[in-house]
C-alpha cells in the first residue's frame, strides 16, 4: 500500500528525488504568478472557452458514459484550462469529467488545486505520469511537453490526445516589439504515424487582444519564450508601454491512440 501526504491546497507531490533535475523543477514561482495574473485579466477567456469546447467534443466522440470520463491536463501550469473545461460542463448542466492536472512545477499545482477543489492535482513529471494504463479519455498537452509513449500508455484505446501550440500569427504584435525581424511561427504536425497516434483533426482559435496596461504587457512577455531573448533595452521599452494589440493564434492537433 502507498500513502501520500495531501498538501493543504489539496494536491499530492509525486515527484521522486531522481526525477528532480533542479531544486525548483518546472516553471518558477514568478513565471507562474505572471501566468495567473495574465489569465485573471481575462484576455485568454476566448482561448479557454475554445479549448474547453474542443475537449468536450472529443469526450463525446469518445462515447464513454458521462460520469466516468477522465481528462488529464499534462503540464497544467496553474490550471486555467481545466477550470474552463469544468465551467463549460457546468454551464451545459452536464456532469463534468474527472479532471486531473499534472505539472512538475509545485507553484503551478498549488494554485490549480486551490482554485479547483473538485479537481485532482499532482506535482509529477508527465514523462513518467503517475496514472494507470488505459484510464484516460483525453490527454491535453497545451504549450507543454509531449511524451507520446507515456500519453499512449495512459489513454484508453480510441482515446484522444490534444496538443495545443502556437499558430503562425500567435503573439506577433509582441514579437514585433522584441525582434528586429519577427517571423511567423512555422506550424508542423508534431506526431508521425510511428508514434502510435493517428492525426484526426486540426482546430484553430484566433482573435485579437488589446492589452492596455504595462503590468499585463510585462506578464504576457514573461509567459512567452520571447522573454528570454528580450534584451534589457527591450524589457525597459516594454515596461513603459501602455498599449499592445496582438493576435492570439493557437492550433490544436487532435490524435487518436491507435492501440
Ligand atoms: C508554457 S507552460 C503551459 C502551462 C499550461 N498548459 C498553459 O497553457 O497555461 C509549460 C508547463 O509545462 C510544465 N512542464 C515542463 N516540463 C514538464 C514535465 N516534464 N512534466 C510536467 N510538466 C512539465 C511547466 O512547469 C509549465 O507549467
């Protein structure tokens, strides 16, 4: 029998010492706080609703009975998209699937668990997910690492993997402020046939956002990989910027586990 301590926020820490590659694995407290504050400002609400609708669609396609469905957000960060999935089911007055959020960052999982007491949250690597074989209807990996063999193991036969990432225009308005010659993002179909997944759909979520204060602009920058390329000069310029208009352009690839 295994026993685990449940933290006061309601999550379990299942990260083994040998899986810890740093003192503070995954996204840091500051990175997670920027994400939380930017999500709270509401700019990603259409993205959250869009993603939740896509997840619900594949849950229905999966055809499992409504109260036995399981969704795992692999690399859930501070849990924004799981809460969007729960809200969508509540608004449709249907039973929410059981929602699991797993992230290697304890800072993310702490917030996720605190904000969604009905969800199940764990600090763990999604490379070696602490989830039973064939137990999951939908695995979501949204802007987080994709580990095909582990995801295939935990998905039931015919289950769905959803991989979300940047479309060509994603945050181009922000990129233009960071890079001298910004380029559109090149989108590729991540998983080939030898991954054990069959590509079954592509979904796009696109709209523009207008960010009108420098704190939110700074938080958005810290959410992105561009933060690490932004020179001090660029960071300074951005910190005094009061307005930013940029496209949100997200592509979600759907894959069916082929065995
Ligand atoms: C760009 S963030 C995306 C978070 C969330 N999916 C979202 O869209 O807001 C990437 C997340 O992946 C997590 N992560 C990175 N490597 C991981 C791993 N091996 N196992 C679990 N989580 C991981 C990070 O800690 C971080 O929270």
